[in-house]
């Protein structure tokens, strides 16, 4: 559609843009097309240079046979996808548990009054400890330490223990995200709720938490993306997930193509969640800029 036709259609609604505005819009569109073309050209040039550098390196034939073998990729893909079901189950179960525990920890840390000091202190100690403890060490301690205690009625299932370690670590991270959202709500909101006759708990539930959760949706989604990738660490305990399935196949012939296949599968799962997170973040930024509810 030409700019003249566009202007005529706007004129039908009673509004006719000025010539300066039409010129400005045309300039913006021209600049956007030029930027897109330059970006595409630079991407193609960069990709071509990287391709030539990698494929013409002295060790490329051996690297291709060891890491990018089509034969081993076809052999590994069904097993990796079968193990991926375990990763997805862990993501769903652990993600739900992390959100609930993280929210409870955040509420405990924001409770007011001296009577709640022990609860605040315990919640603070929990988040400080597990945020500082590397996830891999937490997994090793839980997976191998709990069975060593020989407690009656306590499971030794590596999947359950590995998932518990993920929940312990990520609950601390998510708790801080929720706490930041709660503290970002202006105190006047709570005061207004109390002036209307709501109790402290009702004000927190009906006024503070809805606003806080909406504000921290993007960082929460980022934590879930990280959790999705870290579910592969349960292979340390011997659980046959996508990573361990690739390790079994790679260990037979010392060909590492299955690891590449497992990595690409995780990337294929992570990219949609990442793009969804970016979309939610941009949408909330637009609403905030327009003065909408956040």
C-alpha cells in the first residue's frame, strides 16, 4: 500500500496526517529496512567466515567424526528423547514445588513484628545458605549423603533425591525474586487495604501479592529456564535422563556425538521459553510505559 492510499484511508476517519508526518514515517521505514538488510548481510558474512575457519582447520575431519557423526546422531536421538521425558517430569514437579516454597519463604521474610523474628531468621538463613552453595555440591550431598544415613522410610531413589536438591537450591533463588516483588509494592497499598478493614493477612493476599507476582513474572520465567537446563544434573545420581542416556551411548565407542544431540535437544526446549520470557517482559514494559496495570 502506498503512502497516499494510507493517507486517504486515514482521511476517511476524519484525520489527515500532515506531509511532514508522512515524510517522517517514510524515513523511519526506510531506515528500518536498511538496518534489517545490513544485519542480515553482516550475519551471513560472519557465518561464512566462521564456517571457513572451522572447516579448514587441521583437526576438523577428526572433530567432525567424533562430535558430528550422523550415524551416532541417529543412534542416540531415540534414547535421548526417551530420557528427556524424565527431564520434563522433573521440570514440572520441581518447578511447581519451587514456586510454592519460594513464595512461602518470601512471605516469611517479609512478616512484620518481633514475634515473627525466628521465622524471618530461619527463612533468611535458608536463602543465604542455598544461594551460596553450588548446585552441584548440593546434589552430591543430597544424593549420596541421605542414603548414607540409612534412615527408615526415607527414599533412596536418585530421581527423587536429585529433584529434592534442585528444589532446595532453586527455592532460595525464587524466594528472593518474590521478596523483591513484595517489597516493590508501595507501603501505601497495604495501608489503604488496612484502612478499608482488611487484616494484615488479607491485605497481603488480596492487595500486595497480586501486584508483586505480576511484577516478577519475567525473572521467574528466567529461573524456570535455568531449572529446565539443570534437570540434566540428576544424571550424577545415576538417573537415566537425556544426559545420562547420551553418556551411555558415548561411553561404548568414545564418540561424543550423543552429547551434542542432547545439548541440541535442550537448546530446542529452552529457546521457546526464552522467547516467551522476552515477549512477556516486552509486553509488561509497554503496559508500564502506557500507565497500565503492572
